[in-house]
C-alpha cells in the first residue's frame, strides 16, 4: 500500500468537514447579501437560480436535512452576482471550524479575474494536474482518496465530461479532492497561483 507522508499528506493536512463548510458558506451568503443590499430574488435571478433554490442555499440545505451541494458553475455564477470572485465567495473563515487555512485576500498579490465557467474549469483542471504531479500521485490515488470514481476524477482533471462539455463538479466533490491533495478548498481553487 502506498503512503503519502512524503508527498504532502500528513496529519497536519487540512481536512474540510463538508457539513461544517456548508453551514459557514450559508452564513457567508447571507452576510454577502446583506452587505450588498440585494434581495434574495435579485441574487437568484443574476445567478440563474430559482429564488427557492437560493433561499435553500442561505439555509445551507438542498432538501430538508440534506446539506446544499451546488455545482462549480453555480458557485461561479453566485460569485459574479455578488461582484466578487469565487475565492472571495468561498472564503468562509475556515479557521473557526478548526482547519489550518490560507484565506484568500486581495492583498495576497494576486487577483483572480471573474473567469467564465469554461475558462475557470480548464484552469482548475490544470491546477489539479499540477498538484497531482507535485505530490507524485496518480489519478487513481486521487480518486481513491477523494472517494470518487477514476472516471469522474479524470474528467474533472481533463476539464470536460465529453468533447465540448466542461466538467461541472459538485462542491462536495471539490472538497473531497482538496482533502485528497491535503490543501484547503481556497488553495485548490487558486487557479492563478
């Protein structure tokens, strides 16, 4: 059995609790909306969501008792609706839920433009491949550690599901992949580092 201690995977690696993250994201969405003084309906309209779906996002749920699980392109649309980038949207103060964190700030010396979904998906694919190579991991390693199928991981790292259709992973999948690499979600999505 392969071990990953020499490849950046150790007990110090951040492991994001999906449920805790979703609760923080829901609170962050409410905070962002109140700061922008926009209605739930306006945010929903701008992000191509139904108002009911957006309301559930602010509650942190998909169905009663089920945490929300938006897709990457929905997260990008929400960020655009708020006039921010995806890193600012997902910077939910992870240190409050017990995670080592590298929070995004615009003072970090890099700015992430608001890429269209297809461009961001391809940049994320390139970022994932780079992280995998840096850790001397195979796609099978990452898929196994993420708890997803090899085919699913391979499509995400390639940036498309099939010719011309960009990959659009769920938030829970992105968090699982971040955990497999031993990075925070913000680190995974920092596509211009």
